[in-house]
C-alpha cells in the first residue's frame, strides 16, 4: 500500500522489520502527537520562542522517525525561526501547515498496514 505522508522504511530498518516494535513506536508517535500540537500552539500563541524551538525540535524527531520528511524539514525551519525569535507570516504559515499535516497523518495511521 502507498501512503502519502508516512514512510516506514526507517522504522523497518532500525527494528529489523519487527512488526510488533514498529506498532509500538507508531503508538508512541500517535500518543505524543496531541501533546506536540498543544506545545507548538501554546508556545506560538504566547510568543515563547524558546519553548517553540524545543517543541518543534521534539516534533521534528518524531516526524523523521515516521518518515514524514517534508514536515520534518518544515519543523526544522520552525525551530530556526523560533531561535531568531521572530514572529512572521512564514512562521504562522508553517505552523498552520504542521496542524494540517498532523491531521492527514492521523488519518493515514488509521489505515496503516505494518
């Protein structure tokens, strides 16, 4: 099956294609996603740039693990903009896209076959 967002290649290699372990890691990602979203939203809304940088970094690592490379790259950009402590149209757009992508990823995980 072809997925638009998720690429399990990394997990397959690092777990030696252990389907049970892959399922556990996907479960951890799924459980963390609402917290990551909340941290990013709260940090951005309150203009807490250090917190936003940390949340984006944590989210980036999680998205990389799931093979969602395009979003991981954009999370890295959020991280860099937060380091610069600049509230910008670009930052707002990147965060909106993060939430949109997260929604798509959730839907994809529901239909994921390991």
